C-alpha cells in the first residue's frame, strides 16, 4: 500500500525546494529515482510505490491512477479506497488541473501544512534530499530520458514492473 502521507510530504518538500516544473509526471519520476536509490542502498522503499515501464519512461503504478482520476474529475463511490488516497493528498496540498494544448496535468501548491521531516527516517530524508538536489532543475523529458540510462528500465518490457 502506497503511503500517501509520505507522498504528500515529499511533494511539500519539493515545493519548499522550488523544484522547477513540478507536475504529476515530474512527481512520479522523482519518486521513482527516490525509491530506486533507497532500494539500492537500504534494500527498502520510502513510499512503497510500484513502477512500470511505459513508452515514455517510468510510470508510478498506483499514483498515476490517482492522478488520472483527479485530472479526469471522476466521481468515485464513498467506499472506493481511492477516495481515501485522493483525500490524503488534498489534506496537504492544493491540486490544480491545468489544460495544455492536447493534454491536462496537475500542478501542486502548499495548502496549510509544512513538510514534516519526522515522517521519515534519517536515511529516507537523505535519499529524498539527494534526489531533489540532483534533479530539481531537470525537465520532465530529461528525467524520463535519465530513467532509460538505468539497465533495469531498458531491459524491462513495456507494461512490466520495474520496481
């Protein structure tokens, strides 16, 4: 199960660090690099997300579905567990749907809460800080290209699980 409180707090941290072009795709890619890095060094994930390969790079399996539901403004039944995930994000963040020429994306802004470092272990926070510092000025396209520099991404079939 994806830890949406940690996801929301990582987005808050990226906003605090003024990550450029922070939309839903960049969040997914940044989380991929965080999860991959943390898994490589500590043999565990931070937010417990799974990532699959798609034609443009890497996609967060659960989070991309949540983001698509928000973008498409889908009405969900109250007992649908995805409502809980969306509400968890909205407890921490303002989420705006931005229409581009031929697609929509999500932009995030701080709601009332500040980033809470206490949610993360020292090692998790180091990983988050490292990835944000490394990629904060990188475009979504270049981040996607960067994901293809990883052997596991290149050798995985489209639609298959990477992490």
